[in-house]
């Protein structure tokens, strides 16, 4: 007789002060979600504080994109001042004019590389491309994997698989800054 087991849909992950946590932030994913949904900027400091949730913060890494103008440097400095490491990648511009700035593989490699020193991995992104990473970390190394993202733009596949989900949309005042975007310009 074959028995099928369904994954427990009730999410009640163990969180305790001695738990070692790594936070991996897909900045582009959060930036564009906040801009497109609410025309506001993200408060990364509050997101990291709530993602860590009183546990031992081992590493917090933000994956960012640099442009030729370097206009984003004050933002990168602000992240560093919050204790967030940045991994920078140059914006690729192809001959067709298409632009690409993708950190999915870099974030995944860092999460796998650092997993042995972590009890919980927090992926700050709703990108469904991270589903294989979530599954790998859970099944092959027994890590607790949590996702932090805006619910409206998060892949339901990654949310179903994650051990916990913090929906930033449920507390916009905490996770978004008052600075707004109007016609693609800061106000």
C-alpha cells in the first residue's frame, strides 16, 4: 500500500535567540515591487530587523546593481551603515539596448556556501526562481528557509515551500519609507 504525504501547510517555524540567521536580499526584486505597487521606497533596516527576529545575525547581504553613473552609491552607503554587506554587479547593456541585472545565481551560491554556519536562511525576495534554492536548503541540509516579500508580487510556489513568510504588504508603514515616486522621480 502506497501512502502519500502532504507537506504540512501550517507554518510554525522554530525561532529562538540562539538560532543563527543569514539574510539574503534581492534588492531589485524589493525595489521594483515597492515602486510598482506603492510608488514608495523600501525600509531595509526594518526588514532586516524583523527578518532576524531577535536571533543571532550571522550575515546580511544585499545584492545590488551598479550603473555607469554611480548614482546609487549613496544608497549602497546607507545599506552599509545599516550593517548590510553589499555585493555589486554592473548593469549589463546589450547591443539591442536591453538591460540585464540579475543576481539570482549569486544569491543562491552565497546561501548554499554559508548554509553550514546557519540554522535559518532568510530570502528577501518573492522571485519564484529561488524555489530550487529553498528546496535544496531544506532537503539536503535541513535548513529552515524563510521568505520575506510583498505578498502581491511573490510567487505562490516559493511561499508554499518556505517554512515561514513575512508579508511586507501587511505592514506598509513599517516596511516602506515616506519618500514616494511620482512619474519615476523621487518626491
